[in-house]
C-alpha cells in the first residue's frame, strides 16, 4: 500500500496551535510550501509591528525590522528547539533586531550596559497593578522613559508577556526585571501625577 505524502493531508492552519504550526512549517518549508509559516506570521504580524513601532518610534523603521524578523524566522525556524514558547522566541528575535536598529540609526543610546543590572534585595510581588493610561496615550508616556524601561513596558503591555519571558528575552534576572518594571511604572505615575497637578 502506497504511503501518503505528509504534506498531502489537508488542514486548516488556523485550527492548529503555534507548536503544531512550527512542526508543520518545518516539514513544509523543505518543499517550498509556506502555508503554516504564513499563518504563524499572520497571528503575530499586528502585535509585532506595534511592538516595533513603540521600540523605534516610527513606522518606517518598524516595518524594516518586521521584514527582517520575518526573514530570520523563515530561515531560522528549523533551529527552533521548542525550549520556550514560539511567541517568546519570536519576540527575542524582535528585541535583538530593534537593538541593532537603535545602533544603526544612532538615535538611541546603547542598551548593553543596562543588561547587566543586578537584582535588588526588595523584590516586588508578581502582581503589580498596571498603570492607568488614557486611550491612545501609551506612546506619549513611553517617550518619557529610558530605552530599557520602555522595552520592559512594551513587552509587558503590548506583547503581554510574563515576567520570566521578558527576563529571558532581555537576558536579565527575574527579580531585576520585576524591579525595573516596578520602577518604570513608579516614574510614569510620578510624571502623570505632576502633569495632572499642572
């Protein structure tokens, strides 16, 4: 009995989990089929672009980075080992590409020094109340914090990642990430309160 080709089975890519799509994409890309890969990119395209815009401050650079990220995923998917979620791996690539773009354009100060932050002893609790921002005002407030704080807030609020995932992406300790997040929120609250008083 003739064995059916693994790619001959029809399926609805929107019904598969990320992990199933990754497995399927790796099998398909060998045969130059991009169905599963395209579905993975479709799922994250909007939030990926949103994250890049908030990192880089303009849509042109964000679009360039998104294109580069999609190429890196296309060529690097076969090396994804599944030790983290696909989403975490994707944002890790995005974070690295945004840092490269910062350096290339010389618009933002280098972020490398901040990656070696040591954790403070008084670690904040896991649950920190999110900052209340008016609708559409997130970009304006993100402009008022330094690049590292912005990365953490974007990954938390826009990408909706867990603290451990953010720590992994930014190569920081978990407690240092939480402390940095709390301090960034405190600074934003202070600025928000001061402007309301004015």
